[in-house]
């Protein structure tokens, strides 16, 4: 083999190994840092893992926010209009956090089924609903809303 | 009337963009010099039309013309003048108009400052930029008209998002857009060169100053955004790996790679296909960023109010621009022959590795950002990728990059001898010792701090060594300093910027303290040697808001360091409160206090306290980097006619390229 | 030569994913209330605050609830179309003035016309929350049995009114109450 070509081949091989090692590490980091999203119903049904971080999203239940007057702690409930999960948070809530608003919380579930959040996200925009929350509300209501076709018949709900 | 005039100027700009794009294209195809000469005046006229259009929108904001829906949505009679002007680019429509204006400004600049470029080549570049402009102007006019009228006319506007009522954010978007859009010049030069089958070192030399300047704006724009997030979002973070931030960081990484790769193509006539590909990537990532921010495919804390229709338009545009240029690349790249060879140990190899690490980092960030879209599309569930992933790959790939930065500067072009460089182990050892000493001065030991500081010392020592190499054969004197070309200064200044940046992130990330506390008036909290005493909060009223202002006195060893006045504002036009943090800025540390909310009856408030060592160095580093870029752009080589400055590798071939 | 096509291939795959991402339209947020009975309320009327109004009196009719405020741009955009819509005899359009100043709201309707049969004022926003209003304007269609059948977020433009609202009202009117 031509010496120059051999050198180039060596270079390519070294680079490929480097990229593969980097890719491998990155993949490991990826796996550890992937956070699944769950709705309150899924959490209530026991689908969410305990002891592992995940996201939960829903609407903050009106009147559920309780703020401690002794510490920074707060607790509130989020709902997908089906099941409700209690969230505890020991930091300052974002400015845009409000009752009746959609939020996403990141954290872990404790053994009592309370979600211990380490981060709570609300959005800058007042007219915002996190996409995940919007989607999960959509799934809650299968026969319901469709952009072009209004619901053909009411879903089986108690007749007034 | 003025508003209709602005609308008219916008449509005129579209017509001029069509002329600018189509006529020179036909001219180059059928070789009609008259049509080629149209490029320059058409581009200049288009710029003028967009300036007028933009001025009309500014005017509508200044006089509170709420008959314009966009003004009514984003302004208010209580809004101060400065923010009425910056409100022009505070939301989707206006910021897109700014984008179009900036694009035509760059094109205008190209027509003025590229006298050394042959007219035919210039016509191609201007035509390509015209095509991009057509895309954006159509997008603007069809889906996002900023001049759309509103009836009935409201008496009061909805007000600008209070987060955007801030000086830093008033200038952040124009800076960032100058950077994003500036990459279109390098892109247009690359496409023009491929189109003409002239991917040579002259092309690289023409592109270099433009890429530098775009990169400077991008660097400053990102730094400003980070600074703004730090003090205005109120919660003390300076980088969140949010999709919108990533959208600006990815093109920066690729543009940085491009700057280095252009140097090789310019000086050694090597890496030609790769450089062209990087130019395409850099601009494509800017466009992708636009798509991500405005289409609503990703959940981001600060995306624009999203609209899928707009998303479809940008995606089609992206497909056309990027798909088209990559197809052209696939057709032309196989024809390129590289003439110069280099050995495994050479500056070329070091720069190639630099490029690979930067691009792999950009791809990693892209993968992390788009991962939620992939999993949803493949029906694998809803995931989000946490910031630890991004931090991890940043450190993983940043470490070899920093090592390379130190070492690569001292390598010769083409071929170097390994034996000569064994001595570099000495500065490496010195760096580690200095880093150990630095870390021991901090409050506790941290492995990552040691790593970061070692890399910083290493880069510093090697950059100085590299700079001093100039004086091997001549005395260190004022006159010899003056003989050094600006690009040599620029490189080393920028690398010092990287050192400062590296120190900043290392120390801030490893030694910051944060605590959320509940304090009654008179109570205090001790953290990192500083005592924060809360003296209660009182009501305040501003021009378009009311709120509370806290009073916190910080002392250290009983000496008063600062009296902080963090605020909580409620703007009249909005329902949500806004946090205005108080920051005591310093060269080696920032103290940060933000007001949370009132709890109970005793006047107690929740407060967030931060101690952030060396955080200013992050932005200072970015400023030094861009200063380096600026100095390098002044190099005379870029302004000379190409004949006299052929590279050594090309000298024996008359036209250089394409055997 | 094929290796030069790799960037293009990767890019095309990326675009496909982005296009799928776009299809998951984030703007159309469904109301969990669709198919459920419309929450009851009894709120003061805007023009005669001493009297109240509630959905009970609309039982057996198809009606539209439009949540709006005087300072909302989207509401102004849809205003002329609502006026046109209100000319239609089949339409019972009820306005929910959501967290607004009564004076400003009255001034707006006096100046530009009132499309609503009745406007009620929801000062504290509690009814809005019952209906899951999170950004005005929002529009609900309620059938003869008092069940919410449709919700629309954002200003109503002629396109949406002609393609969706009017056909739905017609259909609901044919249903047995």
C-alpha cells in the first residue's frame, strides 16, 4: 500500500474508534437521562416507576395549592380530569404557575404515591399548554374532539 | 396610510428579490453580462425597500397604531419608547421581518465589500441570497403578515410580554439574527463555488471574513441570550439546554468548525468538499432552528406562539434549500481532487479532529433535542432528554477539543515530527499542578473542577507558547509585534477567550450554591460566608406595573457587601407576576437574590439565594472570542485580489482546481 | 461516489420525522368536557347586572357560548364575523365576558355592535375555569340536552364558521331534544 494512503487509513481508523467510543458513552448517558412522560391516570394505575425520575403533566387543580408558612414547601394536585396526583415541591414555583393552568413536573414518586418534584415548568406564554399535556387530555377523550369533524354523538356519559 | 406603504414596500421587496434571484441566474446560464450586472443594484434596492417596510412597522409601534393587529398584540400605550421599538421583533411576524431585513443587509454588504470577487461569481452569490430572500418574503406575506389590519380597533393594546421588556432582550434577537443569517453568506459562496465548479482556495478566502463576522454576531447573540436568561428569567441559570437555546448553539458549533476548516482550505487547498458541506450544515442548522422555534413541534420554555401551518411552510422551504444544496453537493463533490497531502501528525490532522469533535457535539445535541420527536413519531412513548445528557456530551467532547486546541496550535502544516513534541508533556504536567493549586484554593475538591482547570491552564500556556513562537528568530519588540498579521492575533485572542470561558463554566458549575429559604423580616441566612438579612418587602408602583420590592442586606464578616432590592412585578396588562432578581455582580463572584412570594401573615417571603463564582467569565470569554474574530477579519489577505495570494500548494497550477 | 449522498439521505430522514412531528398539531387542544353536560352557572348580565342568567333557560335549544374580553385581540378579530353569524335566526349566541371590566366591555359592544343575545360577566373567572377556558376567545357549542359538543380555541374566521359551526348547528337542531 502507498505509504500516504496507509497513513490516511490509520487516521480514519483512529477517528472512527474515537467517534464510536464517544457515541457509546453518549448512548449510556442518553439511557440514564431519558425521562418518560406519564399522565396522572397512568401514575394512579401504577404504570410509573418508583425511585426513578420521570415527568408528570396535567392541570393544577383549583384550590389545591397549599403553601407552608414555616418553610418554602408547597403542595398541589394535578389532574387529567380523570385521576389526580399530589405533588410536593420544596423550591420556589415559577412565576407563571397558577391554579387551573397546565404544568409539567419532574421528579420521583415516593412510596405513598406522592410525587416529589425537583422541577416544575410552566410557560412564558399565557396561552400555552405543554404539548404532552394537551395530547394526554386528547387521549382521555377518545370519541371527542377532532379538528374538522365535530363529535358525531356524545360519549357514553350520564344523560342529564 | 403609512402601514399600507409598509405593506407595499414589502411586496416591492419580494419583486426585487425575484429580479435579484432570476435575472443573474439567467445571465450566468446564457452568458449575458447585462443580466449579471443586475444583481448588485437589485440587491441594493431590495435592501432599501425592506428598510422602508421595517421603518413603517416601527412607526406604527411608536404612534400606537392599534389598527394593526400585530401592534395591538404586542404593544400598549404604557410601554416605554425603547420597548415599543424592540417590540417590533418581540413576536413572530415582526421578528420574521427583521430576519428578512437582516438577510438583505448582508446581501447589501456583500455587494459593497466584495469588490475583489469577480462579477460573475458575485452575481451567483447574490442570486442565491435572492432565492433565500424570496422564500422568507413569501413566508412573511402569505402566512405572517405583520401589517394585517384589525377591526374594530382596540383602544388599548395587549402589551409586550413583560419578559421581553428588557434591554438585553431588546438587542439579543437582532444580534442572533445577524449571526444566523450571516451564515447564509458562507452558504451562498459555497453553493456559488459548487455551481461554478470552482471549489478552490480563492472561494475559501472570500468566505472567511464573512464567516468570521457572522460567527462574531452569533457568539455575542448567544452570550446575550444566556446573560438575559440569567438575570431576567429570574432563576439564576445561565444555560438550560432548552430546544431554543440548542437551536442557536448547534449552528455556532458548526460555524466554529467552518472557520477552522476554511483556514485549511484557504492556506492548504485541502478539505474542500468538507468545508463546503460545513457551510451548508451551518446555514441549514440556522433554518432548522427557525423551524423548531416557530412550528411548535417541540415543547420549549420560550418558543414563539406556534402555528403548524407556518411549520409546513418552513419545512418545505428547508427541504428545498437544504435538499437542493445537498443534491448539488453530491453531484459536485466527487469531482473535487485534493492535491495536498498531509501526514498523521500535522496541523491539518489537528484541525480535522477539531472539526470532527465540534460536528459530533452538534450532532449529539441535535439528537438530544429531536429525540422526543423521534420517539413520538415511532410510537415509542413520550420522552424528554434531561440536561445531564447534554452536560455529559459537552464535557466528553469538550475535553479532547481543549487538549487539541492547546497542542494543535504548535503543529506545523503538512508534516511534523513527533519527537519534537514529547517536550509538550512538561507544560501538560505544569498545567495539572497549577490546576491542583487552583482547586485547593476553592472550598472543596471536585474532580470536574480539576479537569476543567487543567484544561484551562493547558490552553493558556500553549496559546502563549504558540504566540511567542513568532519571536524565535526575531527580538520581542514593538516593531516586530506590528509586523504580525491580524489573523495571527485574532486566533490567539479567540483562544484566550476559550480559556476564560472554560474557567467560567468550570468554577460556576462546580462551586455555585443555591438555597430557597423562607425568611421573616429581620431574619437572616448564612451561605458560603455571606449573611443575607431580610428586612421585609414593601409595595412599589412602576410605569406599567405594580409590585413588591424586598430589602436584603448582605454582609461578610460584619462588613456590608451589598444592599439588594429584588422585585416582584405584576404588569397591568398581564395576569402573571414577574421576578426581577437583584444581582451584586463581581469579577470573581455574583450574589443573586430573587423574591418568591409572601407566606402567612407575618410579612415572611420566600427568597432564592445564589452564590455564583466566576459566572461573569462565561460571558467575558464569549466577548474575548468575538474580539478575536473581529481582529482576524481585518487581515489584509482577505481584501487582496486573488491572483497574488495563491497558496503554495496551488502555485504550479494556473487555475488551481479540478484536474 | 455514494458516500457523497449520505448527507442528503440523512437529511431526508430528518425531514420525514419533522413532518410527522408537525402532524401532532399542538394548537387544537381538546376539551375534556366534550360529550359531558355543560357546567351550570348563574351569572349577572352585563347590561343589567341586577338580573342573572344561566344555561337552564336554554334547555331544548342549541346554543353557542363565546368566551371573550374587551382587551383581547383575537376577540376583536372574530367580532365582525360573530355579528354576521348573529343575524342567523338559528343561532343563540351567549357571551361570557371573562375576567373583564364591565365598563370597557359595554363600551366595546356599544361602539361596534353586540352579536350576543345575552352577555354574562364572569368577574372572578370561576365559570371560565369550569369550562376549561385557558385563553380567550374560546367557543363552545351546546346541544338541546345541554351537552357540550364542540369547542374551538382562537378567533373564529368565516372558514371555520362555514365549514364547521353552521353545519354542526344545523345537525344538532335536527336532533330530538
